[in-house]
C-alpha cells in the first residue's frame, strides 16, 4: 500500500524526468527536507539549470544499469513521471532490481495524507488558480506550502515552502487519472470539458473520473465548482460564476486605471471593487473560486483583497512580454478550444480596436483530432493566423491528422502554415496590433527571439 510508504526511511530521492514542471517542484521539496536529491532528464532546460544551481545533481544520458553505481535500493526512493518511455534502460533496471518506485502523483498523495491538501482541478485554469490561491494564502496569516504546475511570477518558482503551515496547495492533474491519488481536504474544480480522450476513451468516462475525484473530499471539507458542472460531493459545495446566478457571483467586470476590477456578491454581502492583478475574463472567474475557498479557511476580506491585488500571474499564462500603445505581445499556454476562446475573448475585451495576430502550435495528434472543429472555430476568430506543425510530445503521428488539415478548416481572413524555424523572420509587425504565441509544446522557445524582433522594430 502506498499509504504505508515511509518517506523518512529513505536518504536519497532519485527522479526520472526531473526537469518536468511537477517533478522539479517535488525535487525542491525533498532537497529542502534534507534528502540527497538527483535525477535524469532527456534534455537540459532553464528548469534543470536552476535545479543544478540549487545543488541537485542531474544527468542527461540514459545510464542503464550504470545508475546502480549512484543509487541503491535500500536508501533510495525513485520517483518517475508517466512520460518516461517504458523501455528506458534506467527505468527497466530500477524495476528489475525492485527499487521502491512511485509516480509523482503518488508522492503528492502521500504529502496530502500528512497535511491539509487544498487541490485545484480542472481541464482549464488549474495552474493559474492554484498559483493565485497559493499567493493569497502565503501572503496571509495562514501561509501554505505549494506544488505548482507553472512558474509563479511573484516567487519565480514552482514550489513554495512554509515551516509553519499545515496547508498544501496542489495542482490536481487529471492526466493519467493522477488526481485520484490525492487526499484533498478542500478543492476547486474550474472546468471538466473533455480532454485526454486518449487516456479516458470518451466524454462519459472522463466526467466519471472527475466525479471520482470529487468523491475523495470528506464531508467536513469543501468543493468549490464553477456553476453548471455536473458534479456532486458529500462535502460542502459552493458554486461560482461571472454569468450565472451562483453562491459567489462576479458582477460589473471592468477596467479602471489599467487594472481589472469586479464586484463580488455572496451570502447577502457585496465586496465592491475587487482589484485583480491579472487581466482576463477567465482569471476573474478563477479569483471568485479562490475567494470562496479562502473565506471557508477563515481569511479576512483585507487579506484576500491584498492577495488578489498583488498577484502577478504565472509564466506562460497571459504573460505580457511587450506592452506599448502600438503593440502588445502576450504568451499563453492555451492548448484546448475552450482555453483559446477564453484567451481571445479576453484580448478582444481589453484591446477592442487592435488587430490580433496569433501564432498557434497544436499539442498532441490525439487532441488535435478530437477537437479539430473546435480549434478551427476559435482560430477563425483572429485577424492573422500563423499555424505551426503539431507538437507530438509523447505521441506518434496519426494518419490524416496534420496542421494542413486544420488550416483548411480555418476561415480567418489571413492564415498560413509555417515552420517554427521560419516564424520570426516571416512574422509581419504592424501598429495597433496584439501578438499572441499560444500552445503547450516548445513554442515558448520562440518568445525571446520574437520579443527581440518586436523591440528592434517598434519604437519605444
């Protein structure tokens, strides 16, 4: 039984796939706890560079059985990500030698069994919402620990540590049913639009997975869900919405002095003029969910207002890189049609007179195939589209599923398919323009060169 694993019986923690956003947060946690931490990853990255600077040993070659010279099964707990190929030589050796080996999600489950887990689940918005929640709590009297699925702009890390708090904020990932390993005291669920159908098979099974997750919350806990989600719980349930009547209703969303502001109506009260540090319609909804959970935990209005006002967001979530009167450049992680809609709607709300030029990299052949019509519909709403080839990640190509097929379905007035290597040179800059780079693959590597091109072209 996983619950019977005693983490303190090990001296070393070895990570297979240490450079992943979730894995690296756990590596930092165990390093802080005094364990000897090391790991493997396929390629160097800014995250692995940062971990190595923090004193964690990392190698980038599959050592096979040679890894046995660095770690032994009596002292070492191995943590792996499902993204590791099953024929990886180190992985095969570790299994053959019968090391104690657990998935990242199982480790998070152990942590939530030993603290009060505040988990954020949902097809969209969970990274921003969990990071927002962590910031509100960490800057309050309660504080928290947090394992985040992105790099917090406020703290420049994906792991937040407190020596005094028993609360742990965790992004609850539905991929591979990982969130079913957790033990949430309270949870937010932002959305359950079907995704990862390569894992779940169909929409009904996907929703069943979310219901199983909701069932994990005890009767004395809390489930905060967006109004309209078809989920129930034995715990207390609170709904939130910007558009529908709900327990927590956002009203009069507006922009004042460059800040997004809304009023919040709940339990016969009105909190007027809540200032949000992060723009976007979807982020206003995320804030409603955080407000509801923080009130349940006992935070004051003053603490909640301060946390929301000072929240700076998450890297690659509506992240500004250039913001002038003539041109705005935003990078975003959106990789599902619903996320694209929220992003484009928010940009239209903020910049109604500007032309939207969007660079999109589809993520996964299976997702592109499952939501081809939805992607085409949303990408047709921009003025100028640059479409990159599909980023395969863990998948092999699927016959008939290409960016060419997607492009043919898109009706944007200006559209083209372009290789990632050709994008920056070919990208056309105009005045009165919003530039968006969007996707969950390696499109982030275009951010720096595109930003430089904009700065060199536009007069600041």
